[in-house]
C-alpha cells in the first residue's frame, strides 16, 4: 500500500462546507411568506369594508335612477291651439301663436321655434306704452310647472320673417324647442287675420 500524501489527507479531514440546511431555508421562507400573507390580509381587510360599501352604493343608485325616481320629475309639455296668420305672397312677416301647457312638476323653457316650410322664426313680445306699441325680441320663455303660456296678438308670439304665401286652412308642421323636453312638433293651422 502506498502511503497517502499529506495534502490529500488534509483535504479529507476537513469538514465539508456548511450550506443552509433545507429545513432552515424552509423555515426562513415560511416566516417571510407568513409576514407577507399577514400584511396582505390586513390590507385586504382594511380595504374590504369601504370597497364593499362603494359597490353596494353603486348598485343601489343604479337601481334608483333606473326607476326614474332620481331628481326632479321631468316637465310634460303639450302644445295646442297652434295657428298661423294667413298672408299673401311677398308680405314681410306674419305671426304664429301657440298654447303651451306643462303638466309636469318642474318648469321648462321654450328656447326657439322653427318650421322647415316657413321663413326665419323669432320669439317676440309686444308691449303698449302710452299708445305706441313696441316689439321686443325674447331670448326664451319659461313655462312654469303646472302652468300654461298662451301666445296671442299684442303679447307673446312667434314672428315668421319672409313667409311664403299662406292660405287659410293649410296645415304646416312647427317645431318648438325646449330646454328639458327637446323638440315638440305640432301641426299649425293657417287662419284668416287676427283673432
């Protein structure tokens, strides 16, 4: 037998390097994971109540608004007694009159009126002061909740500028535009002169 070399003997006697044992590493990883899990669970618990409340509120508000109960009830506009004064061809202007009813619980506003078959339409109001009458432009007309606005000669009316020839008995579509109700179309009858 050959003798062992001293270098090999030294190497053989040296203890192997210590590497972290598997149980220690598992315990360390478990401790880190447990801490993370606890923090994550705490964060979820702290967010769960407000998030749940917001989701519940959103569902309830959606259901509430879909029933139509949210906010003020819309106005209910009906237009009647629609008439236009007859004029011969080439006459400078004429007038249209309407009776506007609002049976709803909130007000609405008439913004303007128009007809594709007539000339330019403008809201106007007449006033008499000391015998002389003046005509004023009107930007909008409020129709109160549960109220009626009646247009008549000598007061509120829709002026039609440069109208075509209009004969008594004709009917023409007229659009009245409201802030809340949008467009309301009515058939206006052409009548002789002023009533």
